[in-house]
C-alpha cells in the first residue's frame, strides 16, 4: 500500500517504481510540499522489497519548471535562517536522488527550467523528448543554480556550466545531449518506450552490483591511485564471494538466466 501524495503520483509497475510530478497547472514547479513529498516517496521506494529501478517524469507539457512563483514570492519575505532551512531541503532532495541505491531514470517529457535540471542531473540516466527545452535561468532573477549546481556540473562539466549558468540560455534537447545533460533524445511518442528499454537492461543486471557500481562512480574520482587500488580490490573481492555474484557466474557457465532476471 503506497502513501497518498498531493503533488506527485507513485505506483509500482512490477519491479519499476514510477514517480510522476503532478502539478501540471504550474508545469510541475517545485514548492515546499513537492520537495517534501519527493523525499518521502524515495524513502517509500527504498522500503519496497520489489523495487529495482526508479523512473521520474512529469505530467503534461513540462518535466519541471523549477521554483513555483508563489513559493518564490513567499521566500522574498523570509529571513536568512528561513531561506537557509528551505534551501537545505532542496539540497537534501538532490543528494538523496544522486545517492539513491537503485538506478534512477529521468524521462524528460517537456520544459525543464532551473531546478528541474537538478532532478535530471541527479538521476543516473536521462532520456528526453526532442520537444523538451532546458534552461538554467536563475541568473535572470538575480539568483544562481546553487543547490542543483554540484549535480549539474558533474553532468555537464565546467566548460558547459560556465556558459549555461551565466547566460541562462534556453537550449533544445539535442544541445542538452551534446553537453551531457541527457543521454538520449527521442520523439515524445517513443519516450517511455526508450525509458523502458533502459529499465529492461537494468533489470537484467545484478541488483546489488548496480548499487555498488553507483558507489564506485561516486567515490573513485576523489581518490588517489593508491587509495583507489585498495578500495576497488576489496570491492571486487567482496563481490566475488557474494551470493549474487556466485549466482551470476553459475548462470553464465550454465548458460541460463540468473535468478534476478528470470
């Protein structure tokens, strides 16, 4: 039984957790409720024994249009301490998605403005409709893409961030792919089919191995070679004796599917 949410929809589709931002009247823009509910739903998904992959998308013509204008209006009257508490929740959400133990896929169905790009960047894989438009437009309001910045910069690198953060330019999906923000661009009609293709690939892989792969990607870039050598050697040694790897290797030699892919 899933929780009831006001700003999102959540369903388990077999082993796939599907989360839809459901504020189409405001292009699925963030407010404090949406942030809190996304944090709650990722906790719920982690507790789901059958969940293996997460797909995040938006309802209607937008993926996520960044901050809700009425919410931003309230923040104009917040103190520094109130603004800090509010911003820390958004930072917490971005990190939660980025470090989530299950693979995450953003199905970018439309407009993706400001903080919406953080959701895309925090996911492991992003597929965009060719009609999607992206913009890191915070500077147009005298702001910056702060809480989402660490994740967007990881995705697109400093060169592209210097241009897109500073200009706030609107770019099409093909440019977003060229800059590394999304992995693939397809037609709107084919968007979910392509996402489900990635889901199928992920479900064919060892669940624990996927989670450890995400740890490897996060941790190794900050290590020197001596530290990385020990870390990765211990990682593979532990995995080789795990039940999952033993089953995976047995299935390979016996020319059958492993039990997680049956």
